[in-house]
């Protein structure tokens, strides 16, 4: 027999579910706006201390999309942005 206490897991899952529901119904951003409303709606904005990766096939507009977000963050939020871009 396994002596696993599932009551802690149940409480943790309840907390996660409440957090997801709160984010889904929340109309304001919890982070910094990307300048693209559909993206902000899905993500809640960029949150401090997290790393975001943009990926896709060649010539899909990744760099232009990324630079548009960076320019918007710098101009609207007056926040510094750090960009790492590998040269391949």
C-alpha cells in the first residue's frame, strides 16, 4: 500500500484552478502590455522575471513582430528591454 497523502494535491489543484479561472475572467493585465491585444488577452501581458521565446519557420515575421513589441514597450511603458538574438 502507498502512504501518499492526496489531500495536499487536492488543495494544490483547487488553488491552481482558482488562479486559472481568475486570469481567464480578468479584463486587466497582470503584466506589461505587448502592444498586441489578442496576445495580451491570452497571456495577461509580459510578467517581470520571465523569459519569452518567439519561434517559427524562416521568413514568418518573427523579428518584425518582436521588434514591434519591443518598440511599444519602450515607448508606452518607458521600461528597458534586453534582447538576445542568436546569429546563425
